[in-house]
């Protein structure tokens, strides 16, 4: 059981990373990674929703009619996204004003829908929960890595704190907080991730 959980975790975290292996969740990757604090809140939202929606869908998988499974999955995901939205608004209204629209889009995030359909609807609750956490964490690691580069280069800050270099000699790269900078960093992250991860075996036939 422990071996199986470990394999599922590694697979979701790295081997089938949703960003650089499956190229999913790109919208939020481009939208919120200009500031690390926004990124952390978004990562919390995706991890929370992916883990709990996968768990819930797995528990109910034998009771959900196949014809309406997608509708039920969206309703379950939407319920958890509403919780995330309320939590972020209560914890930090200023951040919520910025990322609020993107939090709502978590409902249609391909990572969450993909794990619900491909894994949670066919596996046991504990395995589905681990898979949801791993996928959410794999997504989060890439977003945080991108934000750790974009914010210092673009604003000269980290978590809102001004870096000493900005006061002395650093000139901010405005492009890093704009969409082209986000695309550039995502491309680099994808390139590095694909080169470091195991190659997908070629199919015979």
C-alpha cells in the first residue's frame, strides 16, 4: 500500500507533471506568477480543490450514473472552489481582489477535471486523494519556481519586500511582469522539466 501511494505521488508530482508533461493549467500559470504571494494563494486553491474533489468523486464513483458523471464532477469541484474563494477573501481581501476571477476559473481547470475523469472515477478514495495532492503539488512547484524569478526580476521584490539590489543598482525588467515574460518563463520551465524527466517510451506497432 505504501509502495503504491509512493508511486502515485511521484507520478503526479514529476513523471506526469501537469505543467511541463501535460501542459495543463497554463492560464493561471501565466496570470498569477508575477507576484509570489498571489502564486501561493492560487497554489493553495488548486491543491485543496484537486485533493478533496478527487477524494469525493472516488467515494461516490459507484453511485454516479455514467451519463451525468461530468455534470456531477463539475458540481463537486465548484463546491470546493467556492470554499477556497471564501477562505482567500476572509484571509486577504486585497489578494482576493486580484486573483478572485482566476480562483473562479479553477472550476474548469483541466488538471482537476482530468484527474477526476482519468483517476478518481476509477480508483479507491485514498489513492485518489494522494493523486490529487501530487498533481496539485506538481502544479504548485512549477508556479512557485516561475514566480521566484518573475517577481525579483520584474519588481525587485520578493513577497512584497524590496530586495537590496533594487535600491543600489538593479533596474526592473518590465517585460517579466507582462504576458511575454510569463510565456518565456513557462517555456523554459517546460524545456527543463522535459529534459530532466524520464523520456516517454515509444509505442510499438
